[in-house]
C-alpha cells in the first residue's frame, strides 16, 4: 500500500495494490495493521456508499462536530470525483487552505481526510459510486458544513462554468469566516 503526503500533510493519498488476471482483479483496499504501521491508527465504524447519476453532482462541504468528528477514507468504485478537503482547524499553518485530487475507479486511489477538515466532492463522470469509511457514526444533529462556493476559499471545482447539482442543505451553509470555531490545531 502506497501512502503519499499531499500539500496539507494531514491529508493522505493512498494507492492500494491491485492484482489482475483473466478473471478480473483483487485488491485489499484497507488493512488496519498497514495503516497503523504508517501512523494511521484509526478505528473505522461505518461504511457509506453514494451514487450520483450525472457529472457535476456536488456533495459538501461537510463535517461533524466533536466528539463525533469523522476521519474519512474515500474511494471510488465506479466513475470519478474531484475530492476536496478544507483545513478548518484554527491555529493550523494551513487553516483555510484546501487541496483537491481526482479519485477514480480507474486510478484505484483513495484519499484520507482527517477530522478537522470540511470534505466534499464533485462527480466528473456519469454513474459515479463513492464508498467511504468513517471513524464515527453519522449523527445528524452534529453535522455541519461550509459553503461550497465560499469566495474566500475560491475552490476550483472544475465545473467548466456550469452550476453543480446540489442538495438543499448544501446551498445553505455559511462561509468559513462566518462559521463558529469547532476545531483547533494540535501540533503534537
């Protein structure tokens, strides 16, 4: 399993090995011991699966409040997404910065988004399926978000000038500057 640091070192790009032959392929997409050996001792408790029919479906930017803040291990089993993580840890040297990566079934890559980051993705292929593991159960009353189109963040969702398809709740989140402080950076 290859684990690569991104520009924001807390966010990791992960490429599990994939073995193929005339029958198809096999891949271990997660092994707790391998993650722990790389300093990622996470206790995943729930798997989620989303399906989006059209490109330009944008889900995010979401997070949950402590004590049910979630680390997320995101992968795509069909299609492709532009995955975005925004550092919302006050005091972090990368506070308010974001990174994006294309995560796709073809590339067979994954992205690890830790707690303290707002997370979202936009589909870039039709009929895209996203699966992700989380370290805390979905808790609707603790769910929060920031505006996907926050002008201070200026996230390039690579929509080509088109408007995304959004849920109602994803149109109502505040900007990062207007959001209360929920996470603090821990340098240790």
